[in-house]
């Protein structure tokens, strides 16, 4: 992959991570996404929600549900595990002369083999069964050889973020964060020989 290709992927990763921080700060509890948003005239309409049971076991099969997902054209839903806000090594400010910084990339969740991908039904609901990943990726822009996975630790809080991905033009991709929830990670003990 050339420098231009890496730059595009890096810019996408930085933008995605920056966008994921905002919904994470607005999370409404340990296992639910955002609640209701005001509409002109004082009425309220429901926002998308993502829910887990509040505990995610690394390597274990987990299920999450989504609701109030708006209908869009040319879309697909994506769910990602984002590093916790307490992961300070993920959000390193660059020196003034640089316009890029090192960051962590969110880890996408994929359906377990034999289970359906996450899709909304006519009522705006859906579910995803996935295997909880053990880590997310740290990207060091200044020295790419120092990039590495950061493994989750027991009782660490992570964010589960619901995104809608669309392709308004053949060579463009847009993502919009719809909901976020926090969950506690459980790391099973390593079996002794």
C-alpha cells in the first residue's frame, strides 16, 4: 500500500475515532444508548439505542440489540468497540508543528458464523451476535513500527458504538454515529498447564 493509501486510511481512522468520542461522552448509562432528542415545537422523538447486558467477556459470544434505528437509503449498520476515554495513550496531542497525532482505532464487531449481519427491521430494531475481541489497535503515526494492539483488561469500561455507513457516491464513504452504550469487559483467567 502506498503512502497515499496509508494517509487515506489514517485520516479515516482519526476522523472515526474523533467522532466516536462525542457519542461516548453522551452515553446514558451502562447498557443503553441515548434517550430522546427535542424536536421543534417541544415534541420529542426517540433516538437510536444500542443495548448490551452490560458485561462483555473477551472471546465469548455476546449479543447486542438496537432499536429506533432510522431508515436510510444505501446504508449498512456497523457496531464498533471503542477504547475507553481513560485510555490516555490513545489521545496524544501532537506538537504544534504537526497536524496529525497518534490514536487508537475502534475494533469492528462481526457476526458469528451462521448468524445474520446487523440489519434493521421495519420497526427499526435489530440484533447482532458476535465474539468479543480481545484488543483494539494503537496507531503510532510518527513511528508505524511501534503500532500494536492494546489488550483489554478485566473490569475496564469500553464503548459500544452504533454507526450507519453510507456510500453517497461510488468512491466515497460516510459514517454517522447513531448511538453509544458503555459496558464492562470481563477477561477470563488464562488456564494453567
